[in-house]
C-alpha cells in the first residue's frame, strides 16, 4: 500500500528536512523575517503572529494524510531557513506534489532549492515508488515557474481561478510534473550534475 511516512527525516547535500513541529515556530518566524516574505501576496509564508497557526494547519493536513511538512535546516550553520512539503497525496496513482516551499531571502538563489528538490525527488521516486511528482505555482510567481522549469519539470497547463490569494484576488495556477520515467532517464543525473558543478541555483 502506498503511504508517505510523516516522521521521515531527509538529509543530504548540506541540508536536512526535519518533520515540522510546534517547536520550530521561533525558527520559522525568524526565517520568514529575512526578507519579510509574508508581504509577497503569491506565497504561503505566514505573517509573524500567524506562524503557529500555519504550523497547526500543516499538522492537521498531515493527520488527514494529505500533506507531509518539513522545515529546511542548513547543516553548516545549523539554522532553519525555510519549509517545504509533500501535499495533495493521491495513493491510487502514487502521486505527490511538492509545494508550500519557501526559503529565507538570504538563502534564495543558492544551492538550497536544488538540494532540497533533489532529495525530495529521490525519496518520492526511489523510496516511495511514486509514478509522478507535481508542482503548482501562482501564474504571477515567475521566479517560482522558472525554478521549477530548471528542474526539468514539464508544464501541464493552467487552472484558471483555481484559488484565492491572501489579498482576495483569484489565482490562476500553473501545473507542472515529472514522471518516474523522466526521473530515471534524465532528471536525476541532471540535478546531481548541477550540484556537483556548483550551479544548483534555483
């Protein structure tokens, strides 16, 4: 039976993904303050006073089996620098999506995003046996779209007015995916090569 274990810690290439817990609230609050990321209306980063509610909502989804949230810890300095999740888990088709991803401003455009995505993809395809991994992002978030495309994901299409942004406007959602065949044939080696060459910028 396809099941994503929410207690798994993933580590490698200078980062560690630790299961999200209430004890991470101060560190996540500090990471979000690096760049005041909650001011970007197309992200899921919580306002400082809502960080605990953000964690509780993620853990509630985890209890339902539809999301597995982690904090991202950079191992050299030991600090929590962001968060990421598997979400919209569909056991029948062995599908997960990677999302709710954000990093402190000072860690954006570094190796961190590629390292995290590679570790998440390795776990999804090589350990869980996923058939497909997906991403979704706001059509206004061009940086996120470019980062997903650099991973080698294919654009599946756009769902118009798929959800509401925090400012009340409607979001068109851009969907991407990678299949297990694409992972084995090219994407695994491409991402590993980028990191080994030191070109793993998101």
